[in-house]
C-alpha cells in the first residue's frame, strides 16, 4: 500500500479538488458524485464524516462515513460505516480503496464501534467483490435497494 496516503477534512481550500475526483465512466452508476455527497454531508453534519484522500498533495479519492446513525429510525440500532467511496479513475488498483476502508474502520473503532457497515449497488462491475475481499459479510438486509455488508472490527485485530 502507498505509504503517502492520508485523509484531509473538506475545507474551502480543497473542496474543488474533492469535487474533481471522478471514478471511471463504467462505475458512475454505482456511486454518487462527490458533489452530491458533500450536499448530503452539509444537511446531515451530525452523522456525515467526509474526507478527501490525498497521495502526498494529489487528490486520489473521496470517502464519506456515517457515524452513529439511527439505522431503522426506532432509536435502538445505531450504526457506523462507509457511506461513499470514490476512487479517482487513474488511482484505482493502487491501494486507495483499501486505505479508505481501513481509515473508516479506525475512526469507527476510535469512537467505540465494534462493527462497520457498508452499502453498495449490486450489479456486474460493482464493488461487491472488493468489499467481500476486505472481509465484509452480507447481512441479508437492503437499504434503498442496495446490499448491506458488515465487517466485525474485533476480528481485524486478530488478522
């Protein structure tokens, strides 16, 4: 994995770089554009954790985590995980996605979480295989037509 990868909060100084992160055209149906994610973060700042992924000072991706959301609206099932992951087309296959998942896992654990969730759009060419390679297991749930995966963070310590 690239050792120079790091996360940066979205600021006025880097928001244009974040918006400029574009996935491959064949992946556009699987993830929302960064601008939409930033709009959602703006209206849900209590749960959204958007970050620019930089390789040194070059933008190579964007992630947005959800932290302690009321999953079913009943106040009994609070979850955290990866909401969005956009890896720039030219940076794919270089460990950026793996880094992003690890960074969100670390933040969830830092906040006391033991599980990390992710949702994805099913379909050929989609991210399901990527998430399963990282250890996510299907929960059998759907959220807005997307599949839900969970990663047991207590098992990460023993790997």
